[in-house]
């Protein structure tokens, strides 16, 4: 199909999507209709090498944002934002630069702790980013010497690879092997950051010494650009012929490689070949994306997976003179709309897998995405997010966003875009995203609230996929419940990452196990990990009266559970304002059965078959959890929390409610129901 026909076809499909949205659904695919498929080889077909050869801008001529010497746009940034950045940069200058020690790097191999080195490494980069943006805003040269120091220190590092990612090198975990440059997330974001510094402040750094800019070019070429051109065996590329599953690493790294190529690469042929290879790699990511445009890694990775893909497409479009209309492809829009469909209330998003419930999104990025794909709802939601917790917001949210920069390795692409667009975004009326229903049939995700555009009443989300997802837990068929925008039944999430998180002992971590999700345990057997352990026999329906989702979770358990069938049905009754979970099962043996409910609320058992769930902070209404008291006996366990991330999400403790069968069962029907007190 030629480009012209492709675009006309996708524009027609986009019109169908607008019709679907007007009917009140947030989903991309619908039950009973053919599912959409991700467009295959979209980028390499849209941007073949011959097209790039003729359209791609000349080497180092890309001008996506103003340089520091182009003062007017930087002076137009709101005064309060400039003030905060300059104040933080002044503090950074007084603080000086930290050391990155070999023993800190070795901590990951020695005891699985990656945080010690990461805090120092990320902190060094965040400090440099803040000073770069402050210098661009102020334009007085006060921070240039310290920027030169930061650049030089980073160029002096033996490796830019995160210690947890040393498995990529042939020497394996430990200290980095300087004879084998490899590319990981941290290295890619580092070269992106240095490329922006070269672009923004190259002239100023040349006054310190012309060798600083030259050093950036040398290190970028040797550590990143040359290995990326030469090697196909980095798994995240998807170009090794092994057909491995792509995750966020692919678009995340490729978005950074694009910046480095477009800003640093001096050779025209190398530039064209580098960009062409990136398009092929990105195609491997999109080709295997979920057909319903769902994000299997969840909202916490949304910003570094589909949003990085968007950044890649935007950059290639910009560098080829906006020669195509590729961003009108409805599948790209649908990838972005996922975040609307998994937003619960406030900062809370559905948090399956290795996710945190507070998955605050980059509002400026969402705004840019919505504007680029002409999705007004995403644009308005982005403006709302940006107004409350981002670099475009007002104090104290700006300071909060700056502090968060210490703990990520996103480089400079996003903060630069955010501050330069701050004035524009502040002029947009933000709007919350509170979608009534969403249904992702391929991913197996359902969300439903009592009424659209309101947090009042009950809310439920259920993921019934498989247990082999990237960053996934053994959680097939688990649900979460909210009442009036407040947490009732939860997915606990993930602890601070360590070697165990991604090692052989991953599923010995309690937060990964189905017994600590809202799921059954049968004869002591929990769900098993792996893509063949999954839910089947889906049925979904939604109308003004209810939303209902049923499925069989028996295949998610090992044979030792002796489950012949386990049909779980989760219903949001909009008229009664209740969430009911029903279990109908058959076992091959008579075994004790237990149903888990995880909650951050304080439970108290009442005599007549229900549990009161009281908010910890005493605000808001209590919830009632009714259960089949004739067959089930509740047991309440308090779980103290000490992990930093879990405490950030839930406080110092949560509770596990176990509904244990009063006697062993071979078949039966059980239920529990969440309602207002």
C-alpha cells in the first residue's frame, strides 16, 4: 500500500474512533468486533532509507528548540519557573560534585543493592540538568564553568551503564568492562543529555575550552553511536533474529539515540543509516504491541514506552520537514488514550505489575502528544496534569518536579520541552479524565465507574491477562476497588528494585504472589508465572445499569491446585452502587479454599456477615465488605511495611483479609461484595 492510500485509510479509521468515543466508551477494540492490529513496519514503510536520504535534514542542522544564545524564547518562560530553576542551580553549585566509587558500583553484584550507586549517578546527572536549564534561562554565564565540570566528570566515568544492567556485557555483572561498550537505559539517556548540552551551550563551553564539546563527540561516538550502528545483538533492538519480546527499553533507548544522532552525527551517510536502523528497531516494538493498544507494563511505564515511541515519531517527522502525516494514525492515538482509561482519581492509576499506585504523568508530554495527534481530550488532560505536578506548574509543584529529577534518567528532552511550552500550557483549560468504561479485550483489562466524569460511587478494574507479561506479577484475574475516589481493595505493587526483582527468586517476593493479590488460593497452591498461565473464556458487557466481566482463571494455576474450572465474575452494579465478585468453581479434589482481599483500610469483622473497612485517616465514608458467611470464615492479617516505595504508596501498614472456607470444598459458589457503609 502506498503512503497516500495508507493515510486515507487511517484517517477513515480515526473517524470511526471518534464515533466510538462519542458513545461513551474509552476502549479501542470492542467485544464482538474485529480487533485493530498495530500497523506493521509502520516507520520503515513511511521512512524508507531512500526517503531519509532525500528528506532527512543535513547533519547537525536540526533546530528543534532555541539555543541558549537565542534569548527571546528563554526570557519568555514564566518568571516563577525561571526563579525556581536558578535557585536550585545555585544550591547545586554550592553543593559541588559527588564521587562515583567502584565499590558502590559493585554493590549490585555483592548484595543486590542498586540504589546506592544509582542515587549518586542519577543525582549527578540531575544536578547537571538543572544547571543547564538555569543557564539557558538566565543567560549570564554564571553556571557555565560548573556545567563544564559536570560534563567532564560524566565523560570521565568508566561506563555510563547502570550496575543492574551490566548483564548486557559479556563479562557479566560487576564492574563495567571498558573494552566492550554496551548500551542500556542510563547510557542512552546520558548521551542524549550530553547531545543537548552540546547543542544548547556549545558556544559557551568553547569559551571554557573547545575540547569539552569535542570530548562529548568522542565519548558519544565510542560509547553509544558506533556500537549502535555496528551491533544488532542488543536484545532491546529486536534485530538479532531471535524474535524476543520488546518492552519499554526499545522506544526509550531509541528516543535517546535519535537525539544523539540528529545533534551530534557529522557524517551524512552515518546519520541516514543510524536513523534508518532506529526505525527498523522501533517497528519491532510496534509490530508486537497489544492489538487493542493496551500497555502491558501499566501506567507507571506508560511514559517511557508508548510516549517514547511518540517522541521518536515526532523527532523523525521534525527532522524530515514534517513530510508525512504519520501522527494521524489512529493506533498511535489509541496508545496514548490508554492513560485516560486507566486513570482512577487524582494521582491514582491502575497499578498492576511492577507499578505504583501514584503513577503521576508528565502533563507537558501528554499535552504535546494530544496536540500532535489532535486529540483534545488528551491535550486537556495533559494540561490538567501539568498544572498540578510538573515543570510547567507553579510553586511548590515545580520544586517537587525538580526533586523528582534526581531519581530518573530521562535526560533533557522532556524538561526542555516542558519549560519552553509552559506559558502556552498554562493558557489551556485543563480537564480531568474520568472515563466510565474501558475494555481492552486482548490485554484482558476492564475498568468501570458508576458514572463518567465523577469520582463519586464505586469503581472497579480487573486485569485477566497472562502471567508472562513484562514487569508482570502472578495476578491474573485480580481486581481493585475504589469508593468515592478512595482506595478500598488494592494491588500492593512492587518494592524497591533489587537483584531479586528480576532474578530467579522474583516470585518468592510476596508482592509478586497471587496470595497477596485479590485472588483465590486452593489447597495452598498459588498462581504460577509464565505466559501459558492465563485466564480464558472471557465475557464482557457494559450498559447504564452495570458493567460485568467474567473469565476462567483455572489455567493460571499449576496442576497442583487441582482446579478443573474457576469462573470469576466481577460486576459493578451502577444502580445499587456496589461491586460484586462471584466465584463458581469445580475441583478435581476436595481442598480448602481461601479468597484474598488486600486493603489499606482498617477492617473490623461484624457478626452478621460483613466487614467494615474504615479509612485510616478517618476522612471519607467507610466501606462494607459483605461475604458468604455460611461458607467462609474471615481472618485478618496486619502487614507492617518497611519498604520505601510501599510506604510511599500505602503508609506503614496494610491488611490482608483471608476468607477461608469453613470446610474443604470440591465445587461451589462463593461471593463477596463491596458497598458503602
